[in-house]
């Protein structure tokens, strides 16, 4: 098994095509697109997002066809994008509309990108626009369900997006990187199980009769549970293309059924990870958590968000330093252990889908 995994991770660090482009990625939070243009690079495509006609979000290439200025430094006027260099006006479809004193309608259009506003995010399709398929949008029950509460944030991280997937699909690192919040030795001592279900990879771990770490003690108190009680803890990590990882996590009073315990006997949530490649070695990382206990408690949402933000900031430093090491030592082959199965199997799914995308 380990020998098979080693072959996959070796290929993944060398492939020319690193990410799927005919897919939907989170580009930004809806509130980030204001009355000003927003520039963002997605899958090595420089884009500018703005609210066009009827206040709908549009995205075009961040490149003025006149002199190559970034359109994101311009302004939005009457639902159109005005370049901040010489005033060229660009429509939502990437076609030039006008420019003071000049006829520019013959200019070749710049790229336009399909976008969808959903779940509080702007999603973009960076690949072939003619293949954009709204039915490929992932479905999440909790974002539009008042029984769930969500809080999250955004980090820019200078690392290959697959390193972030590796990180999230192997939670044994919690014992060391997050020792003061969610880490504990029982994670190392409890074996995980990884399976592939179509294009989804699932890594799960279940711990019984342990003490909750500090973050989960706080969550237990918030759900009116004794924070010093012994608990059963679970971690269920799900990768799905192109680069999303959802992690079911929680603790229940020991002996009450663990993952299947009655809601009154547990504190549980889903860690939401949208990993959007920026370049080959950088990402936009949209992190968050949804929960069902006390969903209307906004102060609790803020406290959880603050704690989670600190946890992911610890990952940020580790991943950026890891990326620098890998770039500085291209001849070094990384070793693979059984704990790496989730990340490596996720890479296998990505590699297979990349081959299919290239073949079409």
C-alpha cells in the first residue's frame, strides 16, 4: 500500500498541470465585491470582479487591451468597468465599450469568466467558459439552513494547494502544530481509515474515553456540557474535487454514542475548507466552521471563529516554510507513510481528473 502511495506523491510534485480549471472555485466573499473592482488571481488567471448590470457580479481578465494596465485599479460606472489609466470602458462580457476621444470597439475582447453567487461566496469557473456547468456546483445544506451557524475567514498562503490538502487530510499534525488547542497524543495513538468513494476521499478516526483538548472543552461549556468529562472524539475528513475539504469533528460524553450521540450530549461541527489555487505556489484559503449547537449565539460564533483563526495561522507558517524547503531542494524525494494516505489518494483523484480534462 505504502509503495503505491509513494509513486503518486512523486508524480504530483512534478506535473505541468497542477489544478483543474473546468471547475468552480471560491473567488471571494460576496461582501468583498463592493462599488470598487476587486483584483484576484485564480489558477494563474488574473481576474477582476465587479458588480455590473443589475448589481450582478461579473469577472473579466484583469488586463486593459489598450496599454495592459490592470483594470482592477479602475472604477465601476453604470455597471461597466472603467480603466484607471486612460478611461477605456469595459463591458461585463469582456468587450470594449468606449474610450474618450477614440474608437475602441474594434479591440479584441479580453477573457470573461462565468461566475455564480451562492452561499455567501462568489464562485468562478477559470477554464473554458463554454463548458461552465452550474450543476457541477457543490451543494452544502448548512449555508442556507437557520439550524446551522457559520463563521470563517480568508488567509493567503504561499504554498502549493496540494500541500494544504495533505495537511487537512492528515490530522495527526494536530498533536504537534496545534498542541495548545486541538492537539492530543490520542490522535497519534488511534489509527485512521482512508477510503475512496468515486471522486471523494474520506479519512476517518474515532477516539474513545479520552479527555477533550482545550478548544473542545470550550465548545463543551458552550453547549452546557461538563468540560472535564471523558469524551469520545471523531474526525472525518472528506476531500472532493477540485480542492474542497470538509471535516466533521466533535466530542460526545463518553459512552453516549460518539458520532451518533444525541445533540444534547455532544459538541460537533463541520470545518469548511475551500482551497483556491492562486499560482503554482500560493493559495486563497477560505476557512470556516459550521455548527448546530446554539446557532443563534453570535458571540459564540465570534469566539469559535477567533479560536479557529489562530489554529489555521499555525498551519500557515508551517506550510509556507515547507513550501520553501521543497523549492530549495527539488532533488529530495519526500517519504510517504500510512498517515499520508488521505492526501495522497486525493492527489490521485486530481491526477486522474487532470488527465481526463486534458483529453477533452
